[in-house]
C-alpha cells in the first residue's frame, strides 16, 4: 500500500501512487525510447496513453513490469513520436515528455556516371536513407520539372530520373537533393555517326514503303 490504512471489518483497497516523478526522455530517431514510472505497488499494472488513447503491445509499443517499475518501450522512434505519454495507475496519472531528434537524410546509394547514345534514353538511380523528404532533381545546378523529357520516379527510398530522347546538349552534371543531402553524377551523351544516321533513315524509309 502507498500508506497504512485501518479498516476494521472491511476489505480495504490501497491507492496505487507514484513513488517518484517520472523523468522526461530524449532519444535520436531510429532508437528505442524507454519511458518509466515507479509505483507503490508490486503487482498492479498501469495503463499507458497517448492523445488519451490507451496503447497496446505491438511491434511499435512494448510494455513491461519489473516489480514496481513500469516500462513503455517505443521501438524505432520517429519524429512524429515526439509528445506527451500518460502513465495511469488508476488512482493517479503522470505525464512523460518524449523528444525525438530527427536525423538528417543521407544517400545510401549515390548516383553513378552514365553514358548513353544520342536519340536513346538514360536513367540515374540513387537510394535515400528515409522517406518523407522533399526531393529536387537538378541539371547543372538548375532545378528540373517532370515533363515529357524528364520522368521522376520513386519507389520507397529508391529514386530514379529517366531522361528521354537524348540530345548532345543533355550531357552535363545531374544531382539529386534531399534536404541537406546531395548526390551528383555526370551524363555523357555520345553522338551517332553520320553514316549510322543515313543507314537508319534509309532503313526507316524502306520499312515504311
């Protein structure tokens, strides 16, 4: 019991109180946060809440009890996990503030230099460390926009710039920027020889007779 109670002839139920004030927690994105509250009872379970909604054991949340110590483990924390969490004994509530420091994005796979032939197409690939980051493709430091010429694709953290109908002037330096992270590569467009062009034109005309 939190305190001695005298109840002659009655079944007494003691209040479950906090033995000490819970401490706020600060962690880095991707880590496991451990929120702790110590109560006056060895057996009673607490309820953890966020935004007034009770939390349940899951891949994200794990609740443990070690004697009087009640733990809420939050795995693989994200910036949106920042906020207040309530530990409720049924008789008393206490709030714990969680602060998650966001890690800057980085490229797990950098762009690679590419060579392609005039008239063909080229693809530049890279892989980002996290989702939810604004992406900007550039050519020679100038921003690119999706259009018939440029197709910008994203599958999870995998990014692709697809360049169609290549011309010699498409050669240059291309970059992908995500927040403070940037990866750079060059595209070299090789010209098609005049002989090959004439042959291709003749073949096209013959096929369309």
